[in-house]
C-alpha cells in the first residue's frame, strides 16, 4: 500500500509541476525577437513592413522589426529604437529619408532670372 501511495504522489507532483511551468512560460524567461545586432538605420525605399513592439511582460525592451527587400530577397532586421529613425517610428511618424522630407520644395527659394 505504501508503494501505491508513493507512486500516486510522484505522479501528482509531476503533473502539478508541468502545469505550473507551462502556465508561467513567458515570465520564466524573456522572449525578445531582437536578440542579435541592431541596425542604426535602413533605406526607406527598401522597406516592406515596419512592426513596432512596445515593452511587454514577455520582453522588457522596445523592438522595431523591419522587413526589407534586398537583392531580390526579403530580410528582417531589428532597428535600434534609440536612433532617429527608431524614435520617429515610436512617435508614429514612420520612415522618411531626406529627399522625402523636402519633396515639392525645390523651387520655392530659387529666384528666377526673368
């Protein structure tokens, strides 16, 4: 009888341990997407998709994942949120390059010779 009780207790202990560990999987360790090197900037013309992920219980860092097309392949890179482009994305202003900022303003300050 003692052997049956001990076996039942061990099975019950294993089941409880498994249910507790699967329920707290996210808080046991960080699940960040951007674990490797962060890029400082990307070419806005190559960008296909921008995904901003704010800090969460599963990852305490801000993450910006950018999908871009380079040499016929789609690659994902992680943009550093502390760069100028990263701050613009966090504010919801998107990506711009210098040419896009001044589009349509070429002839405004040019004096005509006529």
